[in-house]
């Protein structure tokens, strides 16, 4: 489960928590700190079975933070790089 991500602000990437992403930065550019793929925040489920987390917008098996990690870390094929 991804519980933090990077936020593009003031021309650089900043590590933020899932709580900040959901409450303050929901409409901003967010990426995985490991593979640099774009991510989106998800709230916890109403029944409490799923905690708040991030998911890659485009699935990537080469990221250890992804739920379908294949065991070999590699950069995302479509990294989110802003400058």
C-alpha cells in the first residue's frame, strides 16, 4: 500500500502523506517516489476494510509499491517529470 507520494510545487518535488493529498492537494500533480509514475489518492473505505492509499494511474509491475510487483524494480514507462 502506498502511503506517501511526491507533490510538484514551487518547481520541485515534495514528499507528502496520503492525508495531505486527500485534504489539501487532491487536484495537484502527484507521483510515486520510487518509479515516478503518476498516482492518485484513494480514501479509506466506509466499512474500514481498505485504508487510504495511492494507486498508480497506469499500472506498473516494476514498482515495489504497486500491488502487482513482479520482483524487479525499474522506472515507470511513463514517468511524471515536470520542470
